[in-house]
């Protein structure tokens, strides 16, 4: 099976694909190369690429960009030594990098959210018709944060806006980086939410909205996991999903990890 044949089979399993203007394209490598193995990951970092090479895998399926911007545009990086070195590493090992972002979210169920809810043990709590809203057993926000850290393997502190003692039952979850307007809109449309869980948020947008809302008397809080921490489980699930789509092709999940450390 060639790289392009594998990509075509994957995309064909998602309703409504292909579509114009998707970022889900082959970023590096040759489509006519024979697939020797697949690595799935949140981000095709240098350590992930080295691990793929060590595993003998020449197709890396990444959820997020490889070259530091949403469209993977590299004209502005042509003379940059980090970009050049990463390209050499990719070319040396003949690695094809395919981004699977729009289509994995477009899959039903959303592949990223499904993997996250599965690892959290929360699938059964999703409300019918909108898995972004969950009815959980009541628990203080701080306890909820600790449980999420343990189940998702988060090593860094998670960030809270609001009262850690707030008892949470109805929870909204927007993994990744939706941006302030969609995050705030969900909170506005669902005044019954006790907490919104996100991957990341611009500090002057959703966190300040939640802080003002709490100061005005609304029982609400925000829990920020970190972008990678909030989506990696979905790419772990992808490696399992591929077993049915590409039988006989070994797919291994290699986590990218959090780029930050705490001191």
C-alpha cells in the first residue's frame, strides 16, 4: 500500500470528505512510497519523528501543524536553521507527514473527543445530541481536575479560574484551542454549565469572561488542561481505529508530550 492509498482510505471513512480548503493534506514525503508503518501523534515534533524512524514507520499522522503555523506555510522559514534541520531529518528517513485535523474532528463521533472521553471514563455522561456537554456525578472542581490529570496522564499543573471548591455537575468540554468567541459562546448559551474545560485559552478572553461572570454571581469556573494534554488521547484512539481501516499495517501511537515544564 502506498502512502497516498492509505490516506485515501482514511479520508474515505469520514462522511463529507474530501472538502475544499482543508488543512488535512500531505505535508512532506512521497505519496507513491510504500507504507512501512504508521505513527499517530498530536504533533510531529523532532522526538516523535526520530521515534517513528526508529520504529521503521514512514507515515506520521499528526493532528496539529508540523511547521509552526496552521497552514504549514514555510516560505517565511526558508532560511531558518530549525526548519532546515527538521526538513533534513524528515528527508533522511523518507517520512511522509499527513495532517489529520479537520477530518478527525469531522468524523462521527469526533475522533479526538471520543478518545478523550473514553480515557476519562466519561462516555456515558455525554448528553444526547451534544457530547460537548456532560452530566457528571457531583464533585468539587479541584477533585475533578485531579481526576483528569490522573486519567489523561497530565504531568503539569492544570489551571483553574474560579472557586476550586465549586461543586460541578454539568460540564462543558472544548478540547484543543477553539478560541475565545466559541468558548464564551458556549458559556453564554448554556448558563447551566458549572465549568468549561478547554485545552488552551488566550488569557485576556475566556478566563476574564469567567472571572467577571463569577464576580457577578454566576456559579461557573474554567479548567485549562493544556492543548496537547486535551487532545493526545484522541490520536491514541486513532491508532486503534486504523486497525480496521488499514488491516495489516502497524499503527503505533507516539505521544508528543507537553512542550512546557513547570518550576
